[in-house]
C-alpha cells in the first residue's frame, strides 16, 4: 500500500478570495516579491484545506478576518516552468468599497498595495491565466454557480 500511495500524483493547490465593489471592479494586491498583481490568497499548505488557506492568507496579507463566501471557481492548471500541475480555488469575498481599504495595513510586508481595478485594468496587471480565472469568477457570481475551469477557461 505504501508503494501505491507513494506513486500517486501530487498537485499543488492555491486559494484566493474575489472581492469586488459595486461597479464590479476587482480587488487586486501588489506583491513585493513578484511583478504581477494577484487576488488576495496563496498556496494551500500541507494538511490545510483550500478554504482555510484562503482565510489564513487574507489575514496574513491584509490583516482581515472576514467570512469566507461560496466557492466560485475550481481551476485545473497544467505544469508550467518549474511548477507542478495544480488546482486553484476562488471563493467569494463579497462586495466592498474604497472606504473598506482605508487604513488597511500589510502586516507581513508581502503586499505593497491593494486597490480596485476593472477587468480590463486587471488584464494588464495579472497573468493572463489569472485574468481568465477572474472573468470566470465574475460570471459565477452573476449566475450563482460554481465554475469549473481548465487553464482559466470555463469547461462546466
């Protein structure tokens, strides 16, 4: 049995939260360690659920403790560069406004700034795969469904 388990595929996971404002602009965060912006979230650690990871990452990055919303997107991503294949989860963070960002501190210096952006603006700040995933998440919000994606493209 140990040999069988040792031979099973491993998939990396990450989880984030989609926050938007009343104009459907998306909250993006500017990481200090890479050029591309992201939605709040990060890697799922060993023995951690994706929903726990999204909540933990939000607290670490923005110092926020907000309830996790429903699952919007599950995205399968193929291996790229040195990264293994994986699953990305996007949860609904709800609707905020600019006032909610006032006074936001970035506790661990991992994040430099945060702000709302239109989808078109986001496409110029995030990787194309994340831009497609964000677009799918916005559709999921509008339709009240969970969207399954491959490489950011909706398949179900």
